[in-house]
C-alpha cells in the first residue's frame, strides 16, 4: 500500500502565496510521476502540474508562470509553490503518484481557499 500525506493548504488573500507538500510512503517501489490535481465545487478534477522521475514538468495553462512543481526524490516528496493566487484557484488540491507498473494513488486532499 502507498500513503500520500498532503499539507500546506489554507485560507489566503488574492495575490498571496502557498506551498503544498505531499510526502509518499509505503510500497512505492519507485515513482514514475507525481502530480497535483484540483477540484472546485461543481467542477471536474483537473491536472494542475506534474513532474516525472526525470524532472520533466507540465502545467495547466491557467497556472503557468504562477505555480512551480518540484520534488525531492530522496524524500519521495513533491511540492507545489503557488504564487499570485486568485479566487479561481480555490479548490481541494490532491496529490497523485504513478508507479512504473501503472498503479496510481491519491492523497486525501487539502483545501486551498483564496478570498478577500
């Protein structure tokens, strides 16, 4: 089994920054890809950013230039630095891990609320 523990969410004002963390543990074997998804009320879950074991990244158009994904392979931890937050960024943010065998795992989610 694989466990993903997210932290760093909260309530912030527009223009503020937050840093999310996701620590993976358990029967990881190795990690092919880790990513952050988000789901706002009434909307589908969407990819925010992802990073492969080789360090390649991709971002949703809506966060490009504002969010940065990074990872510490030794700690099996992925981070999402979110700058210039907007009310539209309000959502539950989920960490996702994909193993080389194709199995995927989700974290429990962390709430990010951007409001004045």
